């Protein structure tokens, strides 16, 4: 299948916002000496550093906005790498390897999960048999708690995605075999890539 919507033929009417925390290994350098340079350096990467604050003396917290194509790992490389570059003359090895990255926005996880769980009620089928069939494919994975972070070797991540697949011509798929195949494919890809499915 080829995608209908791509970055070339759409203009997203949204932005992605993040909270990024990096931890100092050395004495923090005041942001009056590097923040403007960091903001200018990350902009070509599709990363906009909106705010910074120093907590407890050992952690820098950033409020960051990214364009849709920027992956979380690229956001981290852009901010942390260019941050280190901006202060390298004063502090050659300024930061510890660990970090925290959190997606932030107006739509909370619980609201999105409730929205997904209510889809059959919002979009009822005229045929009760079709409605019953679709109910079989509305799944909840109770062992998954998306409020918990995901971990990499050095980072903690709190970000979840609400993914919508739209058929060509917005056609409603009701064939049981096709629905079974799609569900199996989604679960297999999630398992292979280490993604957590909640609903």
C-alpha cells in the first residue's frame, strides 16, 4: 500500500511540543551566555527551543517545539549536541549521558484513550451485524500502561502517539478476513519494533 498523505502533499496545522531535561556534569553555565546561540543553531534542524530553566543546579529543562518530521532522537541530538558545542570552550564535557524526554500538549493520554474506546459509539453502522463484527476488533491491552516511561540505555521517554489509518476514498472496511489481517499486521509490527499498544 502506498500512503495517501505525505509530507510533500500536506501542510500540518499543528506542532509537537516537548519537555527535555539534560543533566550537568560540571558547574552550569548561565543561559544568558548560550541560549540565543542554541536557538539559532537548532532552528535549521526543525527544532525550536522556546524556553529554558535551570533546576536544582544540576539539570537544564527545555520547552521545545518540533516540526512533524523530527524524530525524538533527532530532537535530542540537536539540542544536546548543539548545546555542548555552544559552551565547549568553557566546559568541554558539560553533560551526563542520561536525559528525560516528554511529549506535552493539551490532549491528555486519558482523554485520547477514551476517544479511541468510544469510536464504535460515535460511528455506528446501520447493520447491527456489522456493528457486532467491528466490536471484535476493538481491542484493549490491559497489561500496557502508557503513563509509565519507556527506557533506552541513557534516557527516559514519556511520549505516546494516536495513529489513524485512513483508506483511499475514506472507504469503511468491514470484511472480517481483511480486518483480521490488518489487526495481526499491526500487532506484529508493534511487537517487532518494541512499540506498546494500549487500544
